[in-house]
C-alpha cells in the first residue's frame, strides 16, 4: 500500500494519464481512490495550489496547453489525494510527498560494551502528516544507560530493540508540519522517538514543552525524566529525611548530579563517587556536596566510605551496583534505605554477576532496599515540575550537559556512557 499521503506525479510525463482519469474527481472507487473537494482543508488547498501553480508554469514553459479547468481539477485531485481517502492507486504509481528520514538501527546485539558495529545509520523516506498527524524534526536526542538493556533479547520492563529496526528513546523536537489541531508548527515537543531525525505522531504520549523557561533539551535532563528519577527516587522511594547522610554513586552523571543537589537542599551530608578528578571537582565546587572520591583511584571503596561517613549512611542512592553496593551495605546505619535506581557496572556483563557477598547484613541492620522505575511514578510529574522549576529559577540546581553533534555520532555518545569521560546529561544535537 502506498503511503497515506501522496501528491501528483513528479514526472510530468505521467500527468496526462493522471489528469484524464475521471475517477480522480468523483467518488467512484474504481482505482481504490476517491475524493472530492469536501475532503480538503484550506491549509492543504493552499499548499497544493502553490504546488499546482508551479507545475502549471513548468508545463507552460514546455509549451503544453493547460486549461484553467484542468488546473482546478488537478488541485482538487491532489488535495483529495493528500487527504488520505484511500490508498491503493498503484495504477498511477504516484510518488508520496516525502522527505528523507535518517535513523539509527540496531545492527547486532552486543555481548559486552557496545561497539559502533552494533549500530547502522539508515536512510529512508517519511511522508507528510495525514489528517490528525504532525511531523516533528528532532533537535535533541537522549542517550541513556537503560538502552543497553534493550539491546539484549530478553524480557524486561521495556521490550528489546529489534535487529534491523530503528532504536527509540527520549527526544525533543519541533513540529514542522501539522494536520493535528492540538499541535502547531513551531511547538516544541518531547517524545520517545529518538535515534532519528524526523517522526510522525498523532500526539499520543507526546508532551508540548515551554522552551522559554529553560533550553528545550533540559526536558530530557533536569526537567525531564532524568530529573524526575532523582526526585522520585529520593522522595518517594527513599523517603529522604532532613539532615541525614546520603551516598550517591555515579554522582556526576545525569541522575546522580541532581540527586546530590536535592539531598543538599534537604540539608543532608552528601558523599559522591565518580570516575575522574574533573567530576570530583565539579561535585565539590559546583554541586556543593560535602565529599567526593574517584573510585578508580581508591583501592577499597568500603574503606573510603567508612573514612568519609564514620557515623554511617542513612540513604544510599545506587546507580552502579557491584562493589559500590557492597561497600554501601557495609556502612549503612540500622534502618537505612537503599534506593536501587540502576546498576550500570553490570550492564555489559554477558552473565549476571553474584550479588554482594555481605547481603546478609540487610537483616541485622534492618535495611530497606527498593528498586523503582521512574515511569511507574508519572503521577509525580506536576509536583516534580513545580519544585524543579522553582529550584532552577532560584539557581538552587546546576546541571551539566555533554553534547555530541550529529545523528551519525549518537552510537559513540551512547558507548561513552560506559567508557567515556562524559559529565552530566549525555545528549546528541541534530542540526
Ligand atoms: P549517567 O549520566 O550517570 O552516565 C553513566 C555514568 O555511569 C558514566 O558517566 C560513568 O560515570 C558511570 N559508570 C559507567 N560504567 C560504570 C561502572 N562500570 N562502574 C561505575 N560507574 C560506571 O547515566 P544516568 O544518570 O542516565 O543513569 C544513572 C543510573 O540510573 C544508570 O544505572 C541508569 O540505568 C539508572 N536510571 C534508572 C532509572 C529508573 O527509572 N530506575 C531512570 C534513569 C536512569 P563515572 O565516570 O563517574 O564512572
């Protein structure tokens, strides 16, 4: 079946056959195609009229005689065609009104840290929006550690990416064409159609955002699901109390850096771990946390935590798992809480690693350990946005972005989550 949106043949040689087919202008469904001027909306009419006028001038230049009536018929037929009345007009082989779509596909499944071979940039075509749809051009796409799980062919809380299919993820873009009353050209929207430059939508699951308050890409980071992960994890799952001691792993990352600062706003003592001196400096001097250490330079994370938190930890916000989790359990206070947000240290393992060898201490210390998925807590969106907007306006929260340019470089930006020296939120900017 051709794409729902089609226009007149670009090849002018096809026009006489196309124009002379009376079924185009009636409701007879002889070719599987029908439509009348009632099917058209003014916006379509204007655009296609312009198209038809251009074609008319081209025909006249070629010396063809095109009567006014034929031109009107042409416009009606083209507009009706664009209105997605029906689609099986193979007879005329009309090309669709398309633009080039570039997307990143999963080429193969990694069994360790992903490599560039696991991805493929594919060019395709995307049609103009049909009635009720709008077309978005992505400006920013998000790369996130959870996507590594989707590269595996296994059951999880999100279905796996399919080989040979485009990947998906958070994105912010602008509506560039709309046939949907709720979305206008120029609107900034957040959706889940990342890893590509354009996408069509009916609006389901898509949010309009106000790019006046903060930069549009902040809706993928501090004001988006990333910030909300920190907010929900600390407040709803961890039930963070004023003045406690909080340990955060991957503390300079997208989620961790916000966790650290929300905990500081609650007057907590905050300790962070991160993978480079630059990150440690940012955490101490910009995010304002109490202590931070580079875990690559620490022989024993457990001993380091005991040194930095001699009275113990009330809440551990775990982004890493592995040795960090084991070390945190060792330093937890009785009745402490462990918020399991992510365990990135194991995402590239081909086989699951054994759990912390001191897990039994959960019993003696009466610890509470709870995992969560931010998307289960969307009821928190408005209260999160209210608080976060206020904190941003009052300069209470700072954030960093690591920006990679170009869709073709998105795979490398993703790989850098596991191996690179990125800080804050990892984003890909599309030109
Ligand atoms: P980050 O921006 O923190 O990027 C990942 C960082 O993890 C890297 O920069 C690196 O920082 C650190 N890291 C990578 N590999 C290792 C390793 N082997 N050991 C220790 N640290 C490592 O990502 P996000 O903030 O987006 O995500 C942080 C965590 O939160 C992830 O585990 C993610 O899966 C989870 N998450 C969970 C959500 C939920 O709903 N539960 C929602 C969003 C994220 P460094 O140089 O400091 O080591």
